[in-house]
């Protein structure tokens, strides 16, 4: 049996993500594979560190929710190949215990796709980021 939800239910679930996380979120891009879960300690080298805009996700529609505003680090921290990202509830706390979302990233694939490796000091911009609720 497959459970299905209508768009209104899927949109409500997605919109809860931003309201639960809060308005002062941040994101880091790391090298290597993502930790086993969001409660696990950070792993890898920090390549880029973003303070997300106060309204960092748009309103959900048809079961999807896309990034809003500019997601940019004007000077990358270190060189390397993106492996995973973590989003934190606070711009001040990135200690590995406050991550509420994580996913894969890579050159040409992953939840966030990059067009190449990252060089220390380069500007890094996330152009697309979309969450999709299950059972479309």
C-alpha cells in the first residue's frame, strides 16, 4: 500500500521546515560523506560558510519548496571537493549538535550540485535548492 497526500498537506509539511528552524539559519559545505544523521558530529573540512537570508525558503507550492534570496559565501574557507552540506538553526552555533538538515553535494551530482571544486577565497553561490515532499 502506498500512502498519498494532497498538495495542501505536502505544502504544509514543507512550510513547517522554515518556521521550525527559525529565521537566522546558516549552511556549511564540507568535504567527504555526510554524517550518519543530523545529531552526529560534523565531519570533513569546511569549504564554505553561508549566513542564509532571514526568509531563506519560498512558500511551498505543488509539493515543492525552493530557496529564497541569495545564498552566498563571498570568500570560501578552504579548497576541496564538496561532499555534503549541513543547515543549522543558528548563524552562531555550528557545533555539530544543532544541525537540522543535511544532504549530499558534489561536482555534477548530489542534493546540491557544483560545477567544480572549491578554491579558498573564491565566491561560492548556491543557485538552486529545492525540497520535495514525498508521494508526488
